[in-house]
C-alpha cells in the first residue's frame, strides 16, 4: 500500500520529525560555516539552535556568497 501523506503532517510524529529535520539542517550549516570560517562565535551557535527550518535554509543560501558571518546572519 503506497504512503499518501507526509510525516511532516502526521498528528503524532509530525512535530518531532520537523524538529529532527531542523536539527539536521543546523548541523549541516554549522559544519559548512566551520569549514569556511573556522570556529564560529557563540552568537552563531545561539542563532542556529533557535532558528526555524526556513531561517536555516535562507542562511545556508547566503553562506555561499557572503564574505562574513555578520553578512550571512544580519544582511541589513
């Protein structure tokens, strides 16, 4: 029988699945930032821990072109 719904939409598992997904995104972004900028300061870790999945995705895209951590996390 094919699966017709997403785990993201599941009543019981959805919230935990989304949280786990965001944790994986944050870990991946942190590794990329560490590779590029060495050890990021604590304020970066704080932002990564509290970010939404959408924020993490936006920061990951910005990290490709931006020259500094400030430019990635605070573009204004």
